[in-house]
């Protein structure tokens, strides 16, 4: 059991056990600059004193809207120390969402990262009556800077902060996480110190890291998945490096040479696509060896392989996969994956390549981890692993996954009726996910309960399983299975435009001006994707098979409001946006 009883105890624990000169590391003007544990704690205390000077009191809600940076973590700890509540928000949500959340939470003070976000919040500020102070982390002319907070620290004695610290208890509310949600307004998930610390404690054995490890952080720390891992990394004494941006991840990984990093399946798919694109550029024996190694990886499983397979795998690792490892820094012990379902094929290939993807499962409401594939409890491809300690799962009669444990949220903020709908009288949280156990131990997620639909013939369609299978095609970038109450299932497909252009070049196929629009209309492309669909359809029952599809010109994105900030499909939004396309598919 970890010694910390409040989240803000963790940095002090690190100072006592593993004082680190590079607790958090940021690239500044081409150089990786670290902040020590001692400096981090000193700055957190100064900010806590300054917050009190600005009138922040126990129980107040304070918002952070920023990319990942050490200043975020300093604010996080400081806010908690004064007994206030941290409300982290994604830096890429709409102005309407900001207005809704800031009002719903009654935000008193807000810190944003840059000028663009400052302008967004400033634009709606007159409509948020509770918001008294707005600061920026970046130094911007004409904008109040966050340094104004610690600059007022001398007005408040350290003992006053210490008195506030002593008032904070293990089961007190620590944070309100507004879920991105695929429909409706965001809901505020209330998590206590106890909720999140229980998850930190139970996940220690799952993460192959220690006080000598480097970890790279690039998933949004406002999401409880990455945030919980930050606390876990701090507890272990790791050095946390911040990627500069999503565009520089590849370079940053090669520079930092991390032992662990976290990802969502969509990012892993993009990494894999880049690796495969490199393979496509090879010729002769090198090309044959590359794709032979990939085929060996596709056969990988952690249970029972022959000596012949092990020999092939050793050769593939020596000739090909070691180069993949080098491209990811050469030290990767594990990639932690969550938020959405991972293609089993990718899990096999990365495991074969010696870069294990540890897929887990959880929700914001469960702080977040419920189960995870890990070395100590075993890895089963196609599942989300064994349950973490102290967490129970029950499969309801209709297949829904129910969770009970110290990680289950206090409830939804100001929504007691909705809380009662999802947490029953016996304390079971109803996840809305459908699943089952394999071997009586490993949890397998089959779909979201609300995403399963019936055709007009009464047959159930499980879209997520199908989508993951079809995405194995290199010609398909994104796919959404549709057809609720229709005669048959169909699909919206975003082609892999970059790959198709290369494919057409090798095949001497004329794509015209090769724009996205012309590619989606090209008969050769349509025929090839039909061929791919036909091949994958064989894995499904006749009633499940994709009978028609439409190619879309634009990739689903967060900015386009087709994806949540954690890159899940907003199905209703997509259906509404492409209603005309939908009607052409299902017209008689």
C-alpha cells in the first residue's frame, strides 16, 4: 500500500525516497531542461500561497486549460494543497463546451496555456459570472501571466497553507473530470484523492518502470488516464519528459529514448502506418525480408509457440524488428494503450517486435483503470487483461460490465439522478460496455452497449469489433459501420489517401489530379476497397457483412467534431454531418 494519502503527498514522497534532478523535463530552445523534485515542491508551495492571496478557498473550483507542461502539474498540486478542486479541460474543445463547463463548475480562477485559448475564454468571460481571474502560462503581452500568482506568495504565511493541507482528507473530492462524451453536454466526474490513489497503487506492478526510468508524456494530462500515470510516475521516481507537440513525437522519442510511454490506438495505428510506409520504399531482398518479418509478427501469440516459430521470430528481430526498436529510441519496455480498442493484429506485431503494447481498460468514472495486460498477471491478445487489485467486475445478464472498487467515482457533479442510474444500490458502476471473461481471468470488451444496433431484420451488429477488423486494411484509414434499422449494415470509409497515392504510382494507375475528391471517385480505388471489404467480410456472419460503403474525402478529426479529444468516434455527429451520403447508401 502506498504511503501517500492525498495526491499532493506524492511529490514529497519522491523527495524523501527518490530525489530527482529531472522530475519533469521540457525541451527549451533545443535543449532538454529539467526541474528537480525540491524545486517543484518549492514552486508548488509558492503558487498555493498565491492562490490563497487571490481568494481561492477550500472547495473552490479552479480550471486548467493547457497542453502538457510542468507548470500544469505545479498548478495541480498547489490547487489541491489549498483544498480547492482541479477542473482540467481539453485545449481543443469548442467555445460552447468551455462556456458550459465553466458555468456548470462555477469556475473561480482559470489558467490557460496560450494566446489562442486566452482569447477563447476571454470571448465568453462575460457569460461566466463566477470567473474572477484568468491567467496564461505563456508570456503574452496584454495578458495576465500565471507568475502573478506566486508573486503574491509573500502575502500569505506558509503555515496558512499548511493549515489548509491538514484539512484535506483521503476521501475528499480532488478533481472534476468533464468527460468528452460522444453525445450531449459533458458530465463532471467527481474523483476523490482515495479514488485516484487506489488506482496508482494497483497499477504499480503493471508498469515496468522505476526511479531510473524515462517516460515520455504526450497524451493530454487533462485526461485521467495520463494524469493518473503522472502520479504513478512521480511515486516511482521516474523522469517525465514532455513531447513538444504531436508532430514531433517521433523525433522526441528518438531523443529521449523512453522506457515507457502511453498512447491511444489511433496513434499506434499512425506509428505502424509510418513503419509500413518505410517498408514500401524498400526494394529487392530487403523488401521481402521486411514483409516476411511482418508476417511472422502477425502469427505471434504469447501462448504456446513452436521452436520453429521462435527461430523465425529471433531472425525477424535480429534483421528487421531491431530497427523498429531503434526508431522508438531503443529502450522501450512497454507502450501503455487505453481509451479505445486496439487492433489485435497490431498487438501481435508490436509484441513480436519486442515493444509490448500493454492494453488496458477503464473509464473516467473508474479513475480510470479496471484491467490491464501486464507481465506479472499475463498478456492475452484481444483482451484488456486481468483485473487490477481491489477491483471487482461482474458481467450482467445482458453482457454489460459492472465495476465495483475503491476506484469508482463519487458521482457526477450536480447530477444525482444520473449518478443513481449508473451506480446501483450495491455500489456496482454500470459501464455501458459489453464484455466477457476469457479463461475466467482476462476481460474482453466486445462493444459499447449504446453502439450495438439492430438491422430491420432484427439481427445485432457490433460495430467496434467490425471496425477494428476492417482497419487492418492499409487502404482504410478510418471506418464507421452504419445501418441501424436498415436492411443491411454499411460503412462510411475514409481511405488512406497517402498510401493509395503510393499504391497507384507503383501500379501505374491514373488518379487524375490525385486530390482526396478524385481518389474517392476513382474506379480503381473503389474496386480495390471493395476487394478489401470482401476479404474481411468472410470473418463475419452473412447478416454482419458490409453490403455497401461510401468513401469520404476528409478524415474524422477533433477539430471537425467527428472525434472526441480521446479520438473516439462521435457517431451521432458523423451521421448528422453525412446524412445526405447515408441516404444515398440506403435509398431503394
